[in-house]
């Protein structure tokens, strides 16, 4: 475990003495960041295709970090937690935010179960809360007690299930789902999770002030970034609410046309998640009558699954359930969806 104080006037990454591969990756990134080079290399996750190498300027990475700081009102000396790999953009930007804002950053080897008392023991402190934390949905689901001790929490990588949102509704801290991708240097919009303290929040994504949003002819989100006038055309079908707000519906490349009805797997998966304990996804299979029929694919041994209480329309009910012993995943752990032959 590393405790890196970027609030001090000078920080020298050479003093870091790594104890494992994760800590070594943190040191390597920091040595590169503080070098004379003006660019960094990042890789896309590979969830919708082969991972791509992207060259990012440090100046644009700083812009991204400062947009987050502005939105969340982060301040120099705040505590923060890095619990993600530095291999991908989410972990890299936690380090950049810490450097830019002057955070006291705790770096722990990525794990699904996070405990504040273990962190305190590792850094020889007695923190009751941590000011700023970024987690994946799985980490949130497995570490709900810790989540209550995060003053400001951002969650990215996949949508939150309704079940987890219900758990989070009992808390009083600031919790946000993020809309992010490598090309936009992590998130460009937040959606606040409603809870006991924040009861009047809208269930929509709100883009940062520096970002402009629109749609293309497919109904997919187009993002005008502040990064050298870069425009990113996504494959995410959205509903535009106004100049800053939008609803995410699903990926255009995942849409299933079943008997003339467009079905969005991500929406169906959100309804099914409370009823299935292992990883799964919704896809399609060629069908003579429907063109494509809806298939539910579940990881693990074949077993009985009851989702009769899920709020599914008649078109959203899977026509077939398949079990696969182990899913194919990207290097970052995301499931690779496959159409079933």
C-alpha cells in the first residue's frame, strides 16, 4: 500500500519503494508523468473491439483532471483512494487528479472487497472517511460498508443495477455514475445517485461545462471536447434532454431487432441483475420468424433461473437461456459479448 502526499511542495517519485507489481506500475507511471515527455500512451478496454493504443497529451489529461475537480469541488489536501489498475485510463487519471489538485492519495492493490480499517492499518492513520474515491460497480456491490465512508464517490465501467442503487439510497454521501471512455480521457458527464440526503437529483447524466453534446443521425451521442477541439462520435444511443443533460439507452452495436421491435440489451440486463447471481449478458440468435431472437447467456453451471418477477415487457423476455462455463473477457475484465449462432 502506498500513501502519496501530492499536497507537499515537491514530490519525488524516485523515493517510492514498490512491494508488488501494482505499486511498481504506479511508480512507472509517475516517473513517466514527471519526465520531459509531453504525451502519454493509453489503451481502450477492448470491450467493443480490439484494444487500441491512444496517445494523449499531458496538457489534455490535466484539463480532464481539473474538470473533475471543478465539478466535485475537490481541494488541495483532500484524501483520495486509487483502487484500480494503472493499466487503463481510469487508474491513470486518479493519479493525474491527485497531482493536479494536490491530493493525499492512498494506492491499494485492486480488489473487490475494500475495508477502511485495513487501509488505516496500511497507512498508519485513523481516517473516518475518505474524501474522493473511484470504484467499479462490482467493487461498490462488494464493499457497501466502505462506500458509506466515501464522501465523494464516482462509479464507472458499467451501469449500476437497481438493487445496488436501492442499497445506496440509504446513504448520505455524494455518489455519481460516470459517462466515460478513453477517447474523452475518462468521464465527461456525471449522474448523481439519489439517496437520503440528495433527494431531488435528476436521473440523467449532466455533461461538464467545458463539454458540448449532440446526436448524429443514428441517435448516438456526439461529444465536442475541450481537448484541441476533438469531436468524439460514439456508438451510444442517447436521449438528449437539453444542452447539458442526456439519458443513456444502450450501445448501437448491441441493439437487437426482433420481429421489428428494437431491444436494448443493457436495459434488459438492468432489470435482470437482481435475479441472477453470476455474470451474464443478453444477446441474439438468428431466427427464421423473428430475424433475431433474444438470448440470455449466463456464466457457470446450468441451473434453474427464476426472473418471473423482473419488470420485463413481453418482448424483453428471453426466448432461450444458455449457460457458458467461463466467459471470454478483455484484459480489463469486461465481458466480450458474442452473438450466438
